[in-house]
């Protein structure tokens, strides 16, 4: 089959963004995505809770950045399929003129994003199909949209754990943050096996790579390095379950992720 003959939407295999949409209770997924999610759930029964809590943290932190810090410019890298409220809906409810650049390396995601993530008349939403590991391409798009004299929040939510060490994601994050104006923020969430049992980590690691989209959690010390040269904002890099966004009583193993925010001085 040539590239021209290939269907635009392949429903025969699991697709990471559609599977995440299923985990969140969205409606943009096919049987292969649900089967893949169900396989993950057998090994890690909290996977749907983890996805929902990751999203709740996004809601919380974007709201807090817009209300408390007055941030009106966001670069959301690894946007996935839209599930309301998305970043611009939260930010523009507080600051109608907020400008948001959505980035993903997946063409399917970008097609959905362009169709559904529409701005207020006062603000702007724009889209760049780009890989996080190509920071210059992202910065080129950002420079046409955002005002680099004012703070920008770079959101890397549940995306870095899809990028293996040999692609040097820390270099991409550093290049992005180096280009940001003073007062800008880096927000990230990152999957981890720190709160899973040895047996669970081994079972997860033994799954076929395409079942979980090449997900590779990192221990806390390896996630900390993404904040190099930035000042952590209290309470620091902590389990997603410990942020005020989490449902009361959530335990770290139910979210299997860390979340943190830092500011550039
Ligand atoms: C689990 S979703 C995260 C969605 C959203 N950020 C959230 O936290 O709700 C991960 C997204 O990252 C995208 N992604 C994975 N690797 C990427 C890369 N190297 N560059 C840009 N996007 C990437 C995937 O296509 C997918 O849409």
C-alpha cells in the first residue's frame, strides 16, 4: 500500500491520543484503542484515574497561572485530542485575550485540534505540527504568535514520558526555556513507576511497546533535571495526588505521576 492509498484514519491499531481520549471518558476512539487501554488496565488498574487526575491538574494549574500570575500566553506541547475544557477555554474564561499555541507531533491530533479548539474573538489559538525534540520549529511558530516581552507558560503534560533518553528530551526542554522571557513558567507532569510494586513495574515493562505507546516512566530524580536553571514553585515536584487538584484521599499509586511547576528568573 502506498502512502496515497493509506486511509487517513487507521482504526486497525491502537492510537495513543485516541486511547487517552477513551481513558478520559471521551468519545473519539475505536475498538483497537479500547482494547489497548483495557490491556493496560489489567496490569495497572488505576490507569483511568491517573489520566483523569492528570487532566484535573492541567485545569487547576492553567486556572492558577491565569488568575494568580496573570499569564495570558501558553504553549501546550502534546495537546492530544480535545476534551473540554481545554487550555484556551480555561485561560480565555479568565483572560479573553489569552493566546495559545497548541503543538503535537501527531497529524491526527492536529486535524482535530484545528477543527475544535477555537478561540474567543479577542484571543488566539494556533497550531503547530511539531515534535517536542525540534524546539526551533516550535519557537518559530511561537514567535509569530506570542509576545516574547511577556511571560509564557510552557505546558509539557504527560508527554515527556513518551520520549526516550536517547532523544535527549532534556535538551529540547532547556532550549525552549532558554528562549522564554524572564517570568515564564515550565509546567510538567510525568509518569513514574516510583509508587508501583516491583511486580507491577515488571509486568508493565514486559508489555509490547505498541500497547502503551512507548510509555516509559522515570524516577523522580530523572524528572527533576527538566527543571534545570529554573526556580521551583512551592510545593515543588510532588506526586500528582498531592496537589490540591486531586480528589480528596487520592494516593500516589493511583496517579503514578509527578507534577511540578517552575519559573524562569
Ligand atoms: C497522553 S497525551 C497528553 C495530553 C495532554 N497534554 C494532557 O495532559 O491532558 C500525549 C500527547 O503527546 C503527543 N506526543 C507524544 N510524543 C510527542 C513528541 N515527541 N512531540 C510532540 N507531541 C508528542 C501525543 O501525540 C499525544 O497527543
